[in-house]
C-alpha cells in the first residue's frame, strides 16, 4: 500500500494506519513568487521513511516519476505514471530492490531503468508492462549510476564504485546478451547520447575505485570509448553530462571548488561561469534554447537555476524550505513545460515529489 494524492494549492499525503487511509498535510512546497509548482507528493509506507523520486521522463500528456521508498536504507523501487493529473502506481515484477536512480527511453513505448544498489535493469513495453531484463554477469547488489537506451538492441548501463557499494561497471546490451566494456570506458558514471554512435560520458579512468571525483571526460564515436582532455576544462571535476546534439554538448562540474559549465560546439570546448556555490547535478532543456540546472545547496530557499539561450542566468524558487528539492528534470517535448522529480517535506521523513514549470 502507498499513500498518495495529487496536489493543487496544498499538498496532502495519505498515511496508512490500521484504521485505513488518514489524510495528513504536507507543507505546500511553493510560496510567494515561486515558478516551479508542486504537482504530486506521495509518501510510501512506512510514512516515517525518506521517499524520493530520482528520475523523470516527460511525454505529451504523460509524465513518469522514478525513485523509491526509504531511499538510503532498505528501499524498494517505486514508479508513478502521471496522466491528466492522476497518478497510477506501476506494477513492478518481484525481486528488484533499492531505488531507481536513472532512466532512458528509446521511444514512448519502450522505457529502461536501473536500480542504484540492487543490480537490476527494468524495462517497460507498451502492452506488456514492466519486466526485469536478464542480467549480465555483474554481481547481484552492485551499483548502477546511469543508463542510456538508444534502441532495443543498443543499451548501455553504468555503475561506478562508492564508499558503500561496488560498481557494476560499464555494460552494453545488444538485444540478446550483455558485454562488459574494458579500457577507458570501463569506469563510466553517467553518459548522454548526442546522436546514434556519438555518446559523451563522465567517470573515472580506473574502475573499482571510489567515484567521489569524476575526473574523466570520455567520447564514444561508434567503435570504442576514448578519453578527451580539453585544455579549456583543465582541472574540471565532472558532475553531469547532457548531450543535446553533435554540436551541443554540456558538462557540469567544478574547478577548484567553483561551479562551472563546459560546452562543446562540435569543434571546441569552452568553460562557462555558473552562479552559486554548488556544482550542478542535473540539467535539462527549457524548450527555448536554454537550460534548467539542478544545483541544491541544502539551504533556504530551494531553487532551480536557469541559463537562457543568450547565456543570462536567473534563479527560480522551488520552495522557501530546503526540505523541498528537485533532484532531476526533463522537458515535455514540443513545449516549454518542464517537470522535476525530487522530494517534499512531510510530517515525518519526506514524500516523493513531482514539480512542474509552465
């Protein structure tokens, strides 16, 4: 059982008790001039846990939120499909645990996801629902940190090592079998597709070490991964990569502790200023040639940063409370409407939350 309610002005969660569902208020996540609106808050039972969404996919009229209950502890994956303002809990196969940390889609009929510490790859196909993809030879329980699904027979998953979890490594699925990448691409943390056969990734040179610092920028050009070391990004510690096309690739990170962005125009890389004190951990299109940037400080107010197509930065308030955060974002295709996945304050623990801009 879960607790749920769609949010309008005030957010409500339903805490399940022996007597049945009981409404409990969750503090409204928006105040004053906020432009990101809280649209969904679900606290999965038990209601004292930390429910969060860590990934989001947006389609016209339908938005998917991916995360888990009790994130950071003994968690289980949770997926909600929001259609016409109504959330529907996804029915997942038995077995996967932990929480979903990354998601990718080949089309609106074919969605792929990975669990953070459960070693599971999940797939949704229209008409068939969610299933567990037969695993490769990675150890059960190893860590996944990213996935890119280019086609049903062309899927990459990534998992680097952290303090608490062994990384699964970099693996490629051809539709029938998984093969493990060796060489420079073996330690990838996350990647993004610029075009078929053109992929950019970040990670470490040597897999198996703690990935507290992603120091490598890597490029796949159809035949293998190679390290790229742009002079303009010397000293860069990478936190996120977003490829919008062969001539429009972005990386986020920091240099000497100062947040920066890097941009590739197809021929050269340029380092760009980013405001604030925290490196970005997520980016998405804004529908107008600019970017939404996720960079949570953990202090009040909670914000999203925006970089216009001309390079001007503005700050958009998510909430007056730092407990309400967007952790990932996605643009709804063909619009300027963006969706955010994250968490919202609850009487105890946190609720998994969906936000919308526009």
